[in-house]
């Protein structure tokens, strides 16, 4: 039984971290390749500093898109994130 525990220790402590790093790196490379092959949205306007701050406040902090779709859901989301 002691040899079994030693082999488990060897796997989880010495080999598994390297395996997870390899899998993570391969997954990130596939994700980056997918992002690079995606079509670009040329209809997105460039925002200056003031407009980007306004966008962040309205869309990110106040959940403007959720408010437009469903006001009850917006109220629950806003209360959840505010608490």
C-alpha cells in the first residue's frame, strides 16, 4: 500500500501540474487561433475617452442592455450585484 501512495503522490505533486500547464497552453493557443480567424466587426465606432467612460457606466455598471430587455430581471441583477 505504501508504494501505491507514493505513486499517487508522484502523479499529483510531480506530474499533474505539468500536465495541467500543457493542457492550458494548448487550449489558449486554440482559443487565440479562433479569435484570429474570426471576422472583424467594422461597424463598431471608435470611442473617445469621455464616450468610453459613459459606455462603461451605462452598460457595465448599470446593465443598460438588461434594462432594455427585461426590467424585472434588471432589478434582480442590480440588487444582487449591489448587495
